C-alpha cells in the first residue's frame, strides 16, 4: 500500500503583535503499519518565518514522533490525529500567530 493523503493544508499566518508572516503547513498520511509507524500514520506540521523554524511536529524514521522548537528537538507522544491537530493549534497560539481553520 502506498501512502494515502488524509489531510493537507498550507497557509500564511500573521503574528498577533509583530504582524510578520509565517508559513504553516500540515500533511497527514495513512501508511502501512510498521515498527516505524505503529499507528499507520505519518505526519508533519511546520511553522516557519523567514526560513527559520518556529516549531515542527513530525515522525519520520528512524526518530519517530518528535517536536522541533527552533533548532531544538524534544520527544512528542503521538495520541492520534485529532490530538495532533489540537497540539499544533495550541503551539500556533503559543507562538503568537493567528490561525483560523
């Protein structure tokens, strides 16, 4: 089975105070269940401004689920697609960007 796109969005977000613009993209795919993708889901959600990462969620192999905050990486517990979207929206707000789905 090839990867099947479940959800994809790319949009420009405006920062609440500085009014600067950021690019946000999220892509979620159904993939074969494997040791690298035990839920059968592959994803990435990224917010950047002027080429710099604000934050990013992804679960590429071999690292598995993790979160980028600037140039730092921390672990992330993937609890499902709905929870991922909730976590992403919270990070967008925390970073000061306006997001309206």
